[in-house]
C-alpha cells in the first residue's frame, strides 16, 4: 500500500471523505480520520442513529479525537490482513502510534460488552503530548448528551436504556459536555481507551495488558477469517483489502452486506445527491455471491445468499430493491435539517426513499445469485418455489418501464440494463430447470419470453446512429451498465456491437485514466466517476481479450484508493479523491471481480460469463 | 396449602414476570436482565448465560411464589390486592437491599468501589438498580406487583 504523508494539526479543518479509514465488528463501522478523529459511528448496528457524525457536521455531529497537540507527519496502515488500523504521528518531539479497532474476539474468561471500540496510543520515540476530546452526540445530535463521570464504572452517556461508557487509562475532565484530557507519553508509555455500548447489563473492560491481548485476539480473528483466500495473483493487496472492507460491511449474524457505512456523503460536494446507503441492495447480489465463491469464501457466500433468499420471501413474488440487515424494508426517508451536511452538502437524509421504486433488474440479480448458490451449495425445495414465483413476476412484468439501476426519481422508462436483467432472470430459471430444478415453471412460456426479451433488446436498445447500445430505448445517450451484457452472458464481448459500444463509452464517458462516468446524466450534473464502472470496463476488456488495456484501466483505478486502500462510491476526476458514501461495498466487490478476471486466462473468463 | 395450585400459578406468574421484565428491556425502559445476571454466575458466555439464567429465574420465581402463598395463608386467604402489596414489598426489597448487595454475592460482578478485575467485569446495579437505567425501578415494581396479583387472584387454598 502506498504511503501518504501529510501534516495535521497546523490549522483546524474538516477531514475529507478520502482521509478516513474504517474499523468495525461485523455489526457496525466507525470511520477514523488521519488526524485521529473518529467522526462516524452508528451503534448498535449499521443503520442505527449515529453517536458520532462529525463527518456530516463538525459542530453538531460529535467526534472523538486522540492525537498529538501540534503539527505531525501522519502515515497509516492496517496491520497485515486485518481491519486493525495504525496511525503513526511523527512530531518534532517524538513518535506516537494510535491503534484503532473494534474488538471481535476476546479469549479472557470474563463478561464482555455487546460492542467495544478500543483505541490505544503508544509512544515509540521521544515524548509526545497527546490530546483527547470525547464529544458524543447521540442520535445525530438530536439527543442532548449527558456525560456522567462514575469513577471506575467509566464516563457514562445514557440514551434511554442504551449505555455508552468510556473507560481510559488517563483521567478526563468533563467540560461543556465534552470529556477532555491532555497527557504526555514518553518512549515506551501507552494509554488505552475503551468505548463500550450495551443495552443489556454492561461489562466493564480491562485495559493495560488486557487491551493489548484484545488487540492481538482481534488481529488473529481477522486473519483466521481471511485464511480461506484462494487468490494468489498479482493484485493480492487489492483483493485482501477489498475482502476485508466487504466483510466490515457484512452483518455477521445474517451475512447481509450493506452498500456503505455512511449516509449522505455527497456524490457532488455542495449538492443534494446525498443518500443513505446503510442498507442492503439486492442489486449487488450477483457480484457479491460470485466474488465470495470464487475467492474461496464459501461460508460467507452461502450466508449471503441464504440471507438474500430468506429476506425476499417476505415480499414474494415482488422484490423490494433494498432491505435492512434484518430483512425489513426501511421506514420512510427523513431529512435532518439541523445538520450542515458534508461540506455544506444538504440535506442529510436517513433511510432511503428509493426502496419503493420498481427496479426490474433485481429479479435477474437474485436469480443469478441463486444459480451460483445451487452450483456451489445446493438449493432446497422451498427456494425452488420462491425462484419460480420470481420468474412468474418477470414473465408478467418485463415489458414495464422502471427506475433502473441508478434509481432515477423521475418517470419510469424502458431501460436496457433492466431488460437485460429480465432476460437473465428467465435464462437462469431455464438453467436451473435443465439441472432438474424449478419444476413448477411453464417451460415453454419462460423460453418464449426469454426469446422475446432478447429480440426486444436487439431491436430497441441499439442505436445505429451512434453505433452503441443506449441506456434507454430510443435514446442516443450512453450508460456504462450496458458493458455488463457479456458478464451476464447476453452477448459475446467480441461482438461487433459490443466493440462499438465500448468504443463509444470510452470516448464519451471516460473521465480520465481508469475513470468512467456512469452515464451522460452523471456527466451533465457534475457527479464523480463511478468506481463500479471502472470494474465493469476491466471485466469487459478481459472478456474481449484486450488484456493489456484491462490491466491499464485496473491499475489506474487502483491508484485512486486512499492511503489505506479504501474506495467510496465515486472518484472526483479532478482531484482523484473519494466522493459518495464510504467505504462502498459495490466498488470493492467490483474490484474483486476485476482482479479475478485479470488473473484468469481470457477463455476462462468467457466461460465464466452467465451462470454456472 | 394447595400444592397443585401453587405449582401451576407460581409457574404462570413467574413466566409473566419474566416476560414483563424482558419486555421492559426490549422497549428500552431498562438494561436490567435478571436471567443474564443469574446465568453469568455460572458462565461468561453472554448468550449461554441468558439461556441458563431463564431456567434459574423460573426456579427462583417458583420458590418465591411459595413465600407469597405462605403470606396468603397467614393473612386470611388470597386476594388480588394482597398479592399486589406483597409484590410491592418484594420489589422494594430486591431494589433496595438485594441489588446493592449483589456485587458481594455474584462471582463476576464488579464492585462499586474496587476493580474491575479479570473475572469481575459485570456492571453492578447500584441503589434501586439505577445503573441499569433510571426507569429500572418502575419496571421491577410493575412486574412484581403483577406477579403478586396473579397469585392473589388465581391461587385458591
């Protein structure tokens, strides 16, 4: 991972999205900026109200900073093959290292809290004066914080029956609803601080050597999780970080994968393209399932597909486009007008209004993932019925216009990507039938409709005037999602039409080396380049046997990662910094898929198109 | 003493009491989880402690219901209001006497004044169990009064 050096502490400023690293415990994620400020945390689960949301409003959102007083040169890294973050501050007087993690394992025979966020700062050389400022602002700042020092029971912040308790190895003073401390560490000194969450009877954490044991135990747990990795190609760093980031965004009890850890980080700074991504999109299903299976993470893939199929039973035969980690549709979208938004990007929204849109591509995604599940782990009879019901819905509705992959909030339209995914849904049903499953489907009707959809796409999605597949029937606008046609097995990547389509997209949607706008709407409104589109381009080029070009795009895009290898949803083509919610599972899963494609021979990739 | 009635209504009242306390926790009124406190006496695994604690709590409730039944016999027979009164006294005793003394009895509970230690890491309840949330006494009193009302209403000597 490349090292990035900068100075912090010279003047107050708001850290950018790019400057954050993520830690988590499979239920929640915290973001830590380069200056040691932890300014994003939702407890107890990903979509809970934030206790620290300084990323969205430095004044009202709350943060917890541990870092040196005065300027420091900063470098960061994750400990090898873990989600344990180390931030190294080099000051004129000495060097201190801050270790941040959420504990995922503790072997000691004593009670543990439901959640523990552990921060340990140690001085390696010289002496360093450290400042701690702990300013929780529960419920996005809507709940007034009441900090109660209770001696060895910790500094408590109660919200209803929920308890946040800060324990530390240095005394803190409560001033104006903040806990502050200043202390000097000499070489060899260390101080650990633990923030716990409990809605049950709390456990009081031990610090000192016990904190070090929990750090090591957590490192071991992450490395153990990573041990099934089968990838041994040239992009191991990208693959490892992508897997660990995706795992951070996975809900451990169920296997559900949320899109990103945050809400309302803007797709365009200062604008209103700010959405809540702390939910699970069915759209990501196919890429996620394939990536987990192909990299050797069989249990995670099965858990994810199991969650997917269990969740979708509740709304069968119709699918919502997104669910929370428990499989419930989110409540109505709400704006938080009291928050200033990231660099003035308002409104801040919680929950997601797109959940009620008709997006026909979801059916193809779920059926594709289920087909992979069958090939790798089998399906039970109840799931077969469920899949047949989804197929029935597609048979009855594939001609309808919808809101599509980008969830546009205008009138529904006939979209190429959605129509292709309707084809995928029926194609996968027929594949399952050929394997002796999906016996309830009307074979003739499904085969006939699959052929009709193909004819429909071939006739209406191709625009001879611009020599490209278009985003919407009858239009002349481009969309990078049509590069997925070979991925789903709809069309050979080496076909004349796909070659021409790629040429048009490369000319009109390329935002710079390795970067692509999602479509011409995105270009018009000034969004960033979508990371997932770069992954689609790499996959397309490998399938088209243009390996060198694929490698160039991949390498250029990977250089847009932040200093610890994380990506947001988008990249600003001008600054190459992250935009949108962060870190973004879809971008990382796309990169996993692209790295796998690059590691295979082209003929193998072509065979991997469609389902297994 | 009608042993059959005591066994049936003692169990029924205990199940209602346990459900009310768990419901209070689920609704965010309190963090107190008596089955967990009991189960944590024998295991450090939080999930296992809750399961074991439910069984221990049911047995405890059964035993305590015998005290209610004895009180009814001494007091001229059962009545719902007598049950409520005994329940209120029981709750007050638990909150004022038992809870603050719990760290001295529980092998994994931290002391108010010392620790925590490697073994003793559970948060102590404090006076009126207020460390588990300011509304904890309300849910405890309510649950025990209902416990007593059930016994006073349905137990027949």
